C-alpha cells in the first residue's frame, strides 16, 4: 500500500513539472525534443551579463 502511495506522488509531480506544449510566437511546439531545443536556446536570454567595474579587495 505504501508503494502505491509514493508512486502516485511521483507520477503527480512528474505530470505537474512537464511542459506538454509551448507556443513560440505563432509556432506550436509539441514534441519534447523541439521544446527542449527551444528552452536550451533561450537560457542565454535569462542569464546575467558579466559585471564590469571595480572589485573590492579584502
């Protein structure tokens, strides 16, 4: 009985964390490989740019 409970928890979490489809402008991405490629290409947009300027030394 415990195993069924924990499997239900994991399957529910997997369903919640899955992106079944994604709109890229006018294009609908449904294949997991297309969604992964789009998301991997977008990571650069969300990363912080390197900071310039002076660094404080201890």
